[in-house]
C-alpha cells in the first residue's frame, strides 16, 4: 500500500472572541433592573455572559447539556433548549405551515433575492411555532442542505440545490440569510448547514466512505459550505453520516481546520446528525466503545450530540466515561457549551422580549396571506420550460377549446419527508379549472383500476373503511373490490381503495388496511410488488416487511409469507378500467391535452433509498405515448424531485414543462404558466442525462475523472445545466470588457446588453462561464459558472447586465504546492442562456503563474497525484492526514512533470498492514522501466 507521510493536524479548539460591531445599547440607568447573575444582563457582551453562565454550571450539568435536548437548569433560570427544527422548504413536522417548492425547485428560480424572502418567511413561521411551544419548537433550524447534486440517482436529490458549487453556495447563503434575519445582533433562527461532506449516496450511508482527492475536495465539495459560512449566512453545521477517506465525517479534521478556524470565526456551533455519535461505534466500527468515540468527536469540533431521540442516557454515559478515562477534560465541555450558548444568547431567549424584534412573531404568521402569495410566486419562478417546438404553449383562452387533463399528477399534490403539512392544496386540475372554467376541462387520472380474486377462497379482495383490514370475502367485483394500481417504477405499486380513496398500508400485525392519505413515514408501508406466477396469477409482497400476502379460508389477509413458493396467496387480477384506453379516448375528444407525470417523493428515491434508474415508470411512459399518438397537440408536465430520461417525450411531445414538487400553490402557478399569464423563467440546476449509462458508478466521487456534471461531461446531455426556454426571445449584444488583460489580484467588469425581441414579457437567466483556452497543467472544467442574474424584460426592452470577474475566480487547486493558483494564459468569458447555449464570447489573457515542475526531492504526499488507476484515498491515522490504498493489483498513481534533480534514491512511507510492493516507473506503469525498492 502506497502511503504518504503527513504532518499531524492540530485540533485546537476555536476561541470565542467578542463580536465587533454587535454591541447592544445598554439600558438607561433609571430602568436598569437588578440581575441575580451577570449572564442575565443583556448589556454585557456575549462573551462575558457565556463565561459567567458556564462558570456557574456543575460538571454534571455540563454533561447533561451536551445532548440535543438540553434540560432546564432551574436554579440558574436557564430554560430547556432543543436543537433541530426541520425547515427545508417550510416548517416541517410541527403541523400545518406554508409549503414552498422543494429545495431543488427553489434553486430552479436562480433568484437569490427571492430565495432570501422565502427563507425569511420560513424563519417567521419557525418563530410562530416557537411562540406556541418554546421548549418543543426550537429556533435552531437544520437547513439548508448544501450537498452537491453530482448524481441524479441520489435519493435526497430533492433536498439539494445544484450540481454546481458556485450556484449552490449562492442559493444556500440566500436561504440561510433569510432564516437568520437582518438584525445586527439577534438571530431570527440559527441556520445549520447539512451535511458536511461528500454525501451523495443513501446505500450504506452510515458506514460507506467517499474517496475524495485534494482537487475534488478544494474545488468542488467544500466550496458551497465555505460560501454560506464566510458570507455569515449560517451559524451552524451538521456533519454527514458517511466517512470521508475512511474517517467518519463527524470526526473530520476539516471541522476545525476549515470550518471553525478558517471560515466561521465567532459564534458558530457544530451539531451531529441523529444517531451519528453512536454510529461511530455501531455503524462505522471505528471505535469499539462510545467513550472514545464521543471524546474524538468532541475534540474534532462537535458541540452538541444528537442521539437516541429524547433519551440522553447514552450521551451522558459516554461523555462521563470519557472524562473519567482522561480522554477529554472539563475545558473541552466548556468550549463546546460556549459555542452553543453564544448562539442561544443571540436568539434572545435570555433577554426581555422588547429588545428582541423576533419575539413579536406569533402563530399569526403561519400560512399568512403574504406567505401564500410568496409560495405561488416562488412556484411560478421555479417552473422550467424544457421544450416548445410547435409553440403549443402558452395555451389559448378560446371559449370553444376543450382541454383534457390526464395523468396521476393532474389532480394530486404530494408532500415529502421534510415537507410541512399543506394547509390547503391547489392541484393542477383545480388551477386550470379556476383559470378557464369547468366546462372546458375534462380529466382522467390515467391509473389502472383492478380487482384481485383469491385462489384459496375464490372471492375478491374487498375494502370496507379505514378501520377494517382488506379481506378476500366478496362474491362480486364492485367498487369496494376495485383498487387504483399505480405504477411507480422498479416494480413498485400502490393500492388505493376505490371504497374510500385511501392507500392500503401494512400494520404491525401484518394486516393491510386502507387508511393512508398518501404513502408516508420513515418506513413506507404503502408499497407493494406484484410478482407474476407461471399460471398467470400474482403473488403480492409488501416492501416494508418483505413479506408476501397470505390468505386464510375465512378470507383474512396478512403479509406474513417469506417466499412466494410457501404460504403466499395467489391472486387473479382483473382489469376494471384500462388507464391507457380511457386516456387515449379522452385525448381524442379534446382540442389539446396536458399529461401530468412524475415521482412520488416517498417512493423509489428518498432518504435511505437511491434510484436504480432515471427512467419514468413504465405505465407513465406508456400513458405519454398513448395520449400523444391520440392527440398530437399534447403538452407534458413533469413533476419530480429529480431528473428523468425523457427520451421518447423529447422526440415526440411538442411541449414539456418541468417542476419540482411545488407545494400548496403549485396548481395555480402551473395554470398561470400554461395559459401565459406568467412566462416560464426557471432553469435547470443539473445536467439531465439520456441514460444511466452516461454516469459512472454511484460511489465514484471523482467528478473530474468520472466526467460528472456540466463541468466535465463530454457527451451531449438530454438537457444541459442552466437550460430553460421562454415564451419570448432574447438577443445578447454589446459585450465589453474594458481591460485588455486580467491582472494578478485584480478584476474586470463584464458588461453586455440583453433585448427582449419577442412580443411577451419574460424572464431571462443570463449566465457567465469561463474556460481556459490553452493547455493547462491539469484537466480543468470545459466551462465553469462564475456569475448569473435573473432579469425581467418587457417586449423590446433592453437591459445592461454587469458582472465582476476576479482574477482569483480562475484559480484551480495546485496539488504540487497545496494551494490555489491561477495559470497564466488566455481565458474565454462566455455569456449565455445555458451552459450549452453560449451567445457572446470574449477572450482575455490573465496574469498568473507558470506551474513549476513537481520537485520530487521534497516530501510528496501520495494523495497529491495527477492521475491514478484502482486506488482510493484513505486516512493516514486516526489523528489525521490522508493516504492512498490500492483496490486492484494493477493499481498505480502518477506524478506528471516531475523533476528529480539528480536524485537516485527514493523513500516511501508504507502502511504496516497488508504489505506489498512499490514499483517506480519513469514513464508509464505499463510501458515504463521499472525499479523496485
């Protein structure tokens, strides 16, 4: 195993300093109250208040405060405090609240100013819930998600913003800035970024390791976190479940070296994800006891442990044990608690309400009319027009024109795991009907309806109500015996009873009861697999417990059989209504048709589950084909948490709109876009691929060698990053860059004009990319986003757009010297409407460096290679540092443009485990001359 020697990274704890510029006015002497303790005095600095408070705590109290649910300390008047209110795109899990578009939909607006308003509204509602129950509804929010969308198969794609670190950083900073509020001292909420770092797979996430080399780390994965923190938008961070280079992320040295010591400065805390501290032992097997695990986490920078729900026993026992063993000292607890309490003071919980403007926010702000309007506007701006070849959209308002709305998403809205509960739902059908009237609209859900007859009893499965389990006891196939059989792809179906409109769901006793409004929960119990048997019947398996449905002679059904060959019941399926036949007939009878398809956020792609493919469910694909063939004037609306491979639709359907799940106002927003009251202006924040065959392995985190994202993808995408059309057209012209070169440490102002050359008002998202136009030392992005603006233009209106491009924006991570560097040479400034639709180009030379040859006489870290095969990055030791390990016998790493300066002797640090051989090649491992040491 090749391995490098690395200096030990110090894990010095962040020192709490005073807040410059944040001093509060002292109360007038006449009204100054008497304080029992100095920490209660809002006239003192945060640092003095924190120091005083911690000095009064006993060691036992300090230990108790290390858990997520910090108990009250009555003797000091300290109230209880809880970290972690979910607020990804609205307040989640606390009841009805305004539901905005999913996070990925927020990013599709490319409008940071709007997203800040959304964050502010969500922050208001967090405060509203806090007013109702301060102890249970905390103001520390676990949002936004800053993980980059490097692979569209990632189950949590809906929670992130973009595959691009620059765009993700700006949207993250905007949302977090809205959450925290604009007061110079008090925080509306405490935004906490998640999940740091390199987290893009759900399979084995609790113990998998993301291999990330220095260039990918510095140029890609840490960038958006750095942006949100250095812009003072976020005040907290949550490590990811996975390991980074074989070290659990919760123990990463970067928590100190980058986050606390370099980016955050004062008043910042790091909180673990749920069950992650115990996961160091239980999942990663990194330590064999919780005392060592918690001690390492605390010293790595964790300030608050989230584990075992409300039960603090494991945390208290682990921390107490670590203290007794001398693994940590009381001062380590003091530092962690100082980080937490510095922010608690800034939320205003210790101060009179009259001093804190956010204390005036009550439950009246929750789902206010103002927030409802904002939800609609945000949903409108998030919608992307992917295709409009025949200018089918916008639809006309002719009174005699009939519109057919078809598809499983035509009259449905879905919540996701981190969604709030929608106070009301405006579905697309409702929005369209409100827009043009019921007489012009017809609807078909486009879902097969079927009945199931038990082979054992000879009777049909029937549903009574949401309290009675399904049973095979009916003699005839009527409405109560009919189920909507929705295909969600990958062989997964739901059964919705026609009897009551509820989804069949598994109960603890194995019975199946139609009692759910939609699939839901941490474990989804409403999904089934239908396995066709040789005799044409079906065995039905519930995916939650993996058991097949069995039947007793009295008709009782339970999901309890292990295999379809044992006690599993066989069911004959009778199709009562064909989805395709009904939809095609309705499409033929209409002048124009709109087909609505998409994903259910709880099925086949969510937290804990990655997608296996990016194709639409077969039944939805079949529905699109049947409707389009029946009526060529068909528009397709895709509502999904992630990209789909819309290959057939792209070739045959005239118009395609895309939206993430848009929240409570999605239907009204879509109707406005469909009928031209608003023009679509959303843009894709990910590359849409034609097939998963264009993607490397899910666990390949090297976006450069793996040719991931628009930066490195070499084939033609289905839809490129930044893509989105409009109902009008725009002309780009007049590009000027006043300076002839980009000086070292300097900047240039890029100006150009955009004119609306069409007949409608529309939004354009102008994008600035750069590209090196010379042979760079290492492979650099073919295009790299450096700026964007969303602008609105009336017909014939012209606006001047200005970007500032800094010389340092062109920097890449030079592994030979472990720092950012700008290579000297010409660069192209590219202005366009997407990464593939470039309208203006200006070449400009940039001052910079000629990267010197790598000096091999100096100690060279193995992970700073230029190329490789069959290796992964691992940790050098539990104390820090990276190294390289091999995956295959023919593995190698290469150092290009190396200078030996007469050296004839080499030394290499090798792991003591495993053994092996190091070969040194002067050219290539296959072709070169080899010498073994």
